[in-house]
């Protein structure tokens, strides 16, 4: 019986794939590069267990500032309890574990939660290829997310680590215990407004403080500003 239900869902989803609705309103989604989606089988596995669609941020390899904001707004509208339940469900889904789902849950948590008396700490997922010695919490309070103008951008992806990194579920719980869930929705940037917000970031004092070549605290690195800038600029399109 279960096998027959899965087969029926597979046929139904294939027929409906061509008319899928975007999480992002039409006026902000016409030029968004959606990237490679999860396979039909992967989407069915999620839907069979949870009876709902994943936000585009968790379905697509590529993302934009608009897609990030749209996903955050989905969870703000759901409210804290329902949002936590769905995010933990995504984190625990075995089919999705091969994707960078944990990082993306971390991004959403950074946007959804604000510190009560002090800044919430960064996710303990490992280290990112960023000039972190000059990217202090006082200047980058949402690291690895950055808020500029009315847009949220992701500074880097792809953690490296030794030992046991924090799990997505653990970071969700940390944010719940130490932060306040936001209730105000985010603006959905279009490519033009996102590029303007990026220009503000690059001319800001905090960006100018970054040392792309640094050696202290027993660490030496050389980063390339244009590589990071290219990664950010792609999120505006």
C-alpha cells in the first residue's frame, strides 16, 4: 500500500512540475536563476513525510537575496513553533543531508533570531574561507550573513572543520533559548535594489576595515576581495 502511494505521488508530481509556483512574488522572481533543483524522487521523499513543499532556498543549488528573504518570510509568517518544527524536520531528513542544508538553516536562523541582551553567537559549523581576523562580531553581527540596505546576503559557504561540528538542530535550539524570534517581514529585493545595497556594503567602513592578507594569532592567510565580491554580486541577480 505504501509503495502504491509513493508511485501515485511520483506520477502526480511529474504532471505538476511544469506549473510549480515560486515562493517569491512575480515582480521579484522574473530574473532569478533558480539553479539545479532536487530530483523528483528527493522532493517526493520530503512531501511523502511532511505533506508540503520545501522553500526554494532548500530546493535549489543556487540562491539570491530575494530567495533568502522569501524563505525567511515564510517562517516569520508561520510563527516560531511551526518554523522550528519544519526547520528541524528539514535538518533530520536523510534525503536532504547530502546537500548544504545545515548551512542554509544557519542562515535562516541568523535572520529569524535577534539577541535579547547580547549578540547571538555564530553557528559552530566550522570555519569559512573568509578574512575572519578583521571581521569582528561588532561589524558583522549576523556572520556569515550580512545585512546591507534592505537586503540580506551570504558572505561564504562551505565549512571546513575538525572534531565534531555543531548540528543544525543544536543551533536552532541555541537561538530559541537565547534569542527573540522576529515578527516583522523582510523586504523582497529586486536585482536593481540588491545591487544598490551591495554598493552600500562595499563603500561601508566595515568593508574597508577588512585586511585581505593577514598574519596573527598563529594564523596566516591571503584572501582575494574580487572572489568574495563576485560571490556576493551573483546573489543580486
